[in-house]
C-alpha cells in the first residue's frame, strides 16, 4: 500500500475488500466476538483511499492511506461505547503490523491499557 490508491477504483475496491478481511482477523485477535463490534467501510471521494473502521465498546481502529505518510496507516484509540466517535488520544501503527493481527492486537491492548476481557 505504498502507492496512492486515489483515482484508482480497482485499487480502492481491493483496499476495502482486503482491509475488511484484515480487520475481522484483528477483531478476533483482540478477543471481540461477533456482534460486539461494528465493521464499516467508507470509500470517501475519488481522490482518497477512504477508511475501514473497527468500532468496539472500548476500542476504535481505523485503516486508511494516511496523508501523514507511511507508518501511519492505522489509527487506534480507546472509546467509551460504539457511539463514542472522539475517544482517547490517537495512536498510530503501520499497515505492515496488520499482517500479524496477534502482534498488533497485543500492541493495541498494551498501549490502551486494556485486557482482552475489557474489550467485550
């Protein structure tokens, strides 16, 4: 995901399809059960990647092609329920970390100071 997918409908479709699959794996690694989180895909306008978001009761994770450059494709933060769209401080991770959902989940939980059980 190093080249821009803006203005490339095929690349954007693949990004959203693969992003949703990866976020489901991350949800599992975080210990989230079906129904305890929302998975959304917002394709945005033609010039941007849009985002794929995982929104649980205590965790929010968003995947996008960040305008801040490589290494900041994943943003995660704590939230207080699925209607909390502001949450705690933003934290960043590379899309490469999403390839190892168990490791990314451990990092997210440690950074946000949560136990797996707290996310359910």
